[in-house]
C-alpha cells in the first residue's frame, strides 16, 4: 500500500503593518490551503517578522476586505498552519524569541531552501 504524499505550500511574508493588505494575503491563502487539507507554512522575513509579536498584531489596521491581522494569524495557527520567523531578520530588528507568539518556529536560509525545494508551491508576498 502506497501512502499518498501530503501537498505543501510555503508563503513568504515580507510585509508588516506598513502594508496590512499585502501582509494579510499569505495568511488568507494559508487558511484556504489548510481548509483544502494542504500543509501550509507562512515564513516571516524582513518586516514580516513583526507579525509574530502579539503586541504588534493588535495595532495593525484591517487590510482591505480581509479580517483583522490578529484574527488571521490566530486562525492560521489554530487550524494547524506552521508559522516560521527568520532569525537574521529578527536580529536586525532587535527581536527575541521571547517576544514572539507561542508556537512560532525560528529558522535561517539553509533550512528554508530545503523546505522550498520540498514544497509543491512557493509564493512570496
């Protein structure tokens, strides 16, 4: 009996509160992927790493017609989405692991390259 391969999508989010609509899209897409039984990972890079901070999320205005960012991130993680933050991007913005939401994973380039190669699709916002 052959086990079917789990489909995987990675969404790179490089925007924070400076562009709430664009920052929302990876989470909207991730939630849609999870609803379709597709494994979804959102990787926060650049200013996107700020989205891993609970205190920051509360102050981001709604992006377009999307739900508020705090709800999107919470729903994504509660549905089983994986949220990953770039360590060099965090260091550049003076963020520590203790500043982040519980469950956020930390990573750097090498691990992300392998994950991107193994994914069925990679999208960047």
